[in-house]
C-alpha cells in the first residue's frame, strides 16, 4: 500500500509540533541554582497526582518532604514550570513584601475577558487579575468585615437551628448519620440564604432544585469538566475565545436567574435583607466603606486579615455578570470546602472525646452567660476553646492545600544568604501549605490533634508565616470570617444538643479522594448523634 507523501509529511510535522509543544520547557530549571523534580512527557512532575495515585494534600506533603532543607525547588505541572517555595521568609517576600510582582493567581480556568454571560469563573474575584482584581477586592472588602458578618449571623443561626431541630425531632435517642451529606445540605441552606436570598430546608425537602443543581455543578471530577480543564492548560486563549466555562450553562442559567430575580424584586418592592446580594448591590453603588477592626485576630486565630490594599475606598462598576460571579464564589467556596472542614472537625471530635467534652463545657458556660437568649456573633468570637479546636483542625487539613501566585514581571529572588536567581514573568509559584502545616520544625508532633497548640500561651510561639489556612497577604481569602463563623456556629449547636460518638461504620483513618481535587472524603463518614438529656 502506497502512502501519500503529502500525508506523511503532514503527520511528521504534526508529531514534531506536538513534541515541541510538550517538551519546550523541559530544560527550564537547568540554569537555575535549585533542584527540580523529574519530568515525564505530557504529565510533567505531577503525573502521580493526575493519575490519582495521591490525594492532593498527600502529593503536596510528598513534594514538600522531597527536598528537606531546600528553600526553593522546581517541578512541572504538565508542561508548566512551577517554583515551589518552602521557606517562610521567602514566602513573606512573595505574598506580602513584593506582592506587586506576584499579584495574580494562575489562570486555572478563563481570564474574564470574554463578555459572554455564560463565562462566569473568570469573572470571580479569585480569577481576576491585575488592576481589575485590585479594584474588585477594594470594592468587596468592606462587605466581609466583622460588622457585616454580624448582620448575616442571624441567617446562619436560623440554618443551624433548623438542622439541629430536624435531628432532635427524630424518634430515636441515638441516630446514625452520614456527616458529609449532612454538612453539604447545611452548607447549601446557608449559601442559599446568605448569598442567593432564598430560604431552603434541604433536610425536610431533600430533592429541592437548589441543592440538586448545586450538587451537580460541584461534580468537578466529571470527564467533561476534566476535559475542559485539560484544554485550558494547553490552549487557554482558544478556550477563552470559545466562551467555554467550568460551570455548565444549565447551572449558570439556574443560579443567575435566582440572583437577577431577587435583585429585580428588591428594586421594585424596596426590600432590604442582610445578605450577600444586598452587600453586592451596596458595593456596586460605592456605599460600603471599610471600617477599622478593633483587634487583630479578634474573630479567630485563623482569620485572614485584610491588607491596606483592601481598605482603599473604591467603586468598581460591576456588571450584572460580574456581580453574579461573586455570588457563585460563595457556592464554589462554601459547598465543598466548608462542609468538608465541618466533617473533619466533627471526625476529630469523635476520635478525641476529651476535647469534645471540654468544648461542650465551654458551650454550657456560654449558654449560661446568654441567659436564655440566642447565641450572638460577639459571644461566639469570645469562645476561646472553640477557636483552638477549629484552628487545629484547619492546621491538619486546610481546605486549600497550597497557595499559588503568578509572577507578573521578572523578579530577582534573593534570600540574602547566597541563593539568588530570576523568577521569570509569567512563571507560577506554589506555596505548599499542607507540607508547612505538617512540618515538625514548625508544629512538633504534627500528626497529633492537639488544640492546645493554639492556646493563648502557646499561639505566641507560632510563626504566622507557617499557618496559612486562608492564605497570606493581600490575595488571601476574603471570606475567612464567614467560613469560620459558619463552622463555629454549627459546632456550637451540634454539641449543645448532641454528644457525637463513633460507631462500627466510622472510618479511622479517613480515606480521601485522590487526584487534582479539593480535600473530600472518598467514603461515607458515619457517626452517632446521642441526644443530650435536659
């Protein structure tokens, strides 16, 4: 059989092009005075993660431990070179001192340049870049201060009371529950109420449209979503031009419709509700001003403090699509990460009954001071042991196992001790949070769940550059106060009404999903809720 010469030449050219595309960066670290991990075609250094041989947290720990004593090393995420910075002082330079060189996140999906209303992820605060991000951060920052959290606290408490009352109404004194599902439903109700202005009860109406659409949207392990992420790795400009988004159009239409309907109804009827939609409307109108917080860490040791950049008064002219995108962030951040953090904290308390008992005693003391009144935001923030428990749980398994930054202009990294080289514009940086949190140099006996690390006496010895559950610097998590409020409030009501104990179906240790995904259990997590006697 004869082979057409033109076809053969074309095939050779295509293969050559692909080979060049996949290997062009392989020698990137050769002229840098740092070690780098081995590279495999297409998979780079992250092949074990892509092939689901590691959990994301496990992989970050693995690479962190691979070069002990090394301040910086290199790896490849597929074909993208990444600098991994594991030294606290260099982390401070990148995230705080020289932040202007590292202002952006890596473009995981989309850059927000496409004006289509179906492209949402690139328009979120997380994905925005450059000056646009600066303006949006400054505009939104006043919406996430402690004073604004107080306004939304009542909505969170309503959800906490609804869930605990549902469980109390069950006939048995001891109930076996799957806590991952319970917390996803609770988080859904909180998100619906606080971010979308919708009152839900996902326990008494388990198949409601909001929960069903949200759960489907958050299934990022779907092949179609994985394919989109993969395409964005290699052809980001094409993906952007085609208007391809990580959020399916079906779910985009559903949730966007809820928000726009709520806005229209509020404008026509003059309705004011203390929720995210109201704060976004105020922010868009330039009506929110940043207020000075009374005390650093007054709302928890893990709270990500706002930088001066976020305290600049700004009136960013948000489009409807950009406003919808910020509400979507609540779902993306709250559905899986907050519910998983609650599940992990509950699992910790189940396995450490002494800690649970001490926390329950603090809850009892707090109830006595309230004198029959409802829990309020200020009282919750004063609960010292609650903060210690949550801080330790977030140390062991932070929701974000690494931080990422992109160098926006050439930067000379100099540790002052002989290590000096250039991080080139456009190159990404990883900060391995999970590895740092589990380093015995910073946290002795790191595998032990020990809330006493965060007691008032001991927390003074913790280097803030080594505890990063919500990030660091101007690009930290804007919603840390809300997340901590939600986690602590639910634990309060849960332990006030129930003792939580293990049963034969309680996994120990927990198994987590493997692959490039956020931390989540890979199995059902059953516990027993034992009603407390009056």
